[in-house]
C-alpha cells in the first residue's frame, strides 16, 4: 500500500487546476471560477480558502 504525501496531492491538484485553465483558454471559453472552486472543494473535501490559495499560486507563477 502506497501513501501519497501531502506535497504530491497538493501538486496534483494545482496541476489539475492549471490544466483546466489552460484548456479553457485554448478553447476561448470563459471559466466560471466560482463554480470551479466549489466543485474542487466538493471533490477534494477541502476548503474554499485552500483552493483559492492554489489559484493564487498559479496566477502569480503563470500570470493566469
């Protein structure tokens, strides 16, 4: 049985958000961030604040 570290989980989540943002931009589609944040919170069992921090990191690092 393998355990996934918190760092691995965080990186997977950040990469999923970034991929979704990139795909929306590529297709010239407007992404409803609030809805996407809510879905992330439900699917990952995390708080809104955590997902907002992921978005903030992506925005700062990649200028999204």
